[in-house]
């Protein structure tokens, strides 16, 4: 598995585009720690190269994908802390936690870190188990909760935008080195979406099309 802090990740277009996206989505709380490669490419990795793509990604997410009215199916698990063990016992803990985290990621917005910090069980779970495997499960569940599987073959741009959004939200958590979620996000984009992006001419061209999604 690719290391989340390796130069192959931190110098990739996906990582640099994620940084630009996060800068657009959030007011920076502190100057991000950058690798030597990031400093060297700073002029090209900001708005000059990826600004338009990042803007289009934010527009896709904000264009009703996470509309509050569509997410008003209130989950009691977010209101009453019932613990992580479901009726089925310990074997269902992982899915229960992932469901809770996906709901928090979708509904909490800028309050995500505070909500996680106030739930000691979720906090402890993330501190113990945050890895690329968990990131992938969360991202896949997040995307599927918004874009059903039967639509995913022709809604790639929406899936990619949601992967950017979930990465930006996980990046706000005070649980791990700041760039770990970014590395996982870049790795996920490379693993699942790089072939589609390449097929459509690269990041700039792939999101420079106004027509409907292709069915392939």
C-alpha cells in the first residue's frame, strides 16, 4: 500500500488539488505544514493551476448534493449516545460506527470536530483505528449514501467531488497528523478515479465539460 506521506502522494496532482479544494472550503486555522516539494510547487499548486477545478468541485457539492432538506431523516444515534454496540452484538460495531461517522460527516459541517470530540467512544475509535482502510470505508459509505450504486457509473464527477468533500471534513479533525487525511484522500482518488480522469484528458479537462455524465 502506498504510504500517505510519500513524495508519490504529496507531490501528486490529486494531493495538490485537494489542498486547493480545502483552502476554498475552509478558512485556514493555521498555515499548513508543507513538504519541500509543496514549497517548490506552491506557485503552480494553488489557484493558478487547480483553482478552476476546485471551484467546480465545490459547486457540484453545493448544488444540492448535501442539501439539508434531503438529510433531515434524523438518526437518533446522533441525538442520544447509545454506545457503539448494536443489538447484534460486538460483531456489528464497525458498521455501526461507520454509519454514525457518515451521518456526522454529512450533517455536522464546521462543527464536526466538536461533535467528534464530545463523543468519547467515537473519538477513541478514530484514535485507535484511523487508517487508509477506515478512510476508504468511510468515503465509500459517504458517497453511496448520496449517490446510489446504480447511478455511480454515470455520475463520476459527483462521486469525485464527494471524495474531495469528505477528505476536507476529515482534515478538520484534531486526531492525527494534519496531512494524513490528505494523503489518504489523494491515494483514494488515485486508486478509484485516476483512470476516469485520465480518460477525460486530465483534471482540468475532466471538469471542463458541461454535458451530462457518460454511461461508462
